[in-house]
C-alpha cells in the first residue's frame, strides 16, 4: 500500500490522514456496491429482454396451427419447459406442396437461448425452402447439414422429416438423430408402435453416413405422431423407458380425437409441466 | 477439477489425467446445459498441452442432455480420436438414438 511506504516527513497529522484514507475506502466500497447492484439489475433486465427476444422470434416462426390439407387432420403443439429460463430450439412445420402432397418436419436444436432460437429459425426456413423445391426428406436433411456446424455454432440439431401423399398410406421418412415417430390406431393395425428407422446423424455433425429414406406404410385411418425428446426424456432413466410410456399411453388414447390425444399424451407423460421444451405434430388419415 | 455444489440438481465433476498423448476426462454426475460450460473450460485447459487422443470415462455419468452431447461432438472436431469409455445404459441410449455411434466411439 502506498500509505505504508510514505516518508515519515509527510505524516504531519497521521490521525487525520488515516481517517481520510478510511473515508475514501468506505466511499469506494459503497460506490462498488452500488455499481454491482446496478450491473446486477442490468444483467437481470438484459436476461429478461433476451428471453423475450428469443420467445418472440420463436412465436413468429412456429405456425399457430397447421395448414389445412384435405383428407388429413393435422394438429400441432409447442410447450415451453419449466426448468431454466431460456427459450429452447424445438420446432415443427407443415409444408403443403400442392395437390395432396405435403412435408412435415419436427426438430430440436441442442441447448437453449437466443443462439439456439436463431439456429432453429434458420433450419425452419431452410427446410421449408428445400421442401418447396420438391426434394425428398433424405435430400432435405442432406442440404441442411451444409447450413450448420457444431464446431462453429456450438449447437447441433436433430430433425425428422416426412413426405406424404394424402391419397397413399405411405410416408417417406428420413431422420437426423431424431427419435422415431409413433404410429397408432387405424384399421387392423396394432395398438401403437414406433416406426423403425435408421436414426441418421444429427444436423451440424459432419462425418456421419448419408441419410437413408425409410418407407413407412400406415394403416387406413391411422395416426402418426412426431415429437421432440422433452416428451419422453426423464433424468435417471434410459430413453427406452420414456418411449415405452409413450407407446402405452398412445395405445390407450389413440381412439380419441387428435387434439385430445396430443393433450393427454403431454399430460400423462409430463404431468403438464415438462422440464424441457416439447414440439409435437399429429397426423391422422381421414379417408 | 470443476465442481458445482453436489447438492445441486445439476452437478457434474470433471477430472483430467494424462497418459502420454492421451487426455482422460473422468465425468461424473449430470452433464447438462447448466454444468456444461464449467466442464468445457476444464477440458480446454487440459488441452493446452496437445493431445492426440481424448477419452471420456463416463461410467459415473448419470445423465447427459443435448448440450453435453454438443460438447463431446465439438471435441471430435479438434481431436481425431475421441472415445467414450464405459457408458451407462442411459448415456449409451442417448448416443445411439441421436445417431452418433459413428462419431462418438463407445468402448465397450
């Protein structure tokens, strides 16, 4: 300390000099405390603002309801998770291609926050554009891999993409590290099961194998549900346990209306307070 | 060693050791979006001296979310040989269902 090193000649009134020093320090401490409080308030304000920006972005991107496709009933849900205060990067989309054909997409960007929401937006518009160009799901995913890199972006994304023709029971699926869709109900079909498909490697992770399409044949009047992992994931158990819960709940509830089915799946699997965000899309063949 | 409060719901410990050119990162607890940055800084500090192989020993890792996966994958971009050793069933299924078995090599 400079005070301790002063020549004695300057210490004419050491008592007063000491008090003065202490007063300055006390004032500085108060100033620092006040500044810390302001900084903390400002951080809090920025945090709320950041969440609000991300939420606004997300709401602008996710359609409130799916477009009407004759012969097909479509329902969507987005539920924010209760843990953490940052917005997630879950999404769904339905892209009509004209006639009876359309593409559906469900995806999940890893992590949370403004950056995750921005990447989710980028993937939403990119996948829509590639779908509108007429590409099949495996090609759409292949193109998406060029738009993102976990090494630079800090996030990766899982995506499930399907191409349907309402007049046909066949769905062309391709997945990028996403959980398999559930199929339930329909004429002569088993109660509920997961579609078997190669998971494929996620978007933003170079080095994986090329995306392989899977052809799924659904039962007449059947239902297909695509979802993000927030619906089934619980800490302390393997994902298979959550997937089994989903299959069982869907088997019991598949006879309900599509809206009621989605509502009861969320309620039964998460108790209506999912810890992570959930995006859900349900498709039911009407003819 | 990066430790958060063990009483925390999201507690993760990362312990680093070196065997010649191999960095071994022993993870325990829950690697998620809360704990991932502390773990990332421990790993990056340990890689200040170059390693040609990275082993994540995860036998005591109870849970890993997508932020944790992102950390592991981002390491494969820096170091060619990345190994995930002794995963529990929970961690193994997360890696399998995320389609990452070609990228995060699990042993056994």
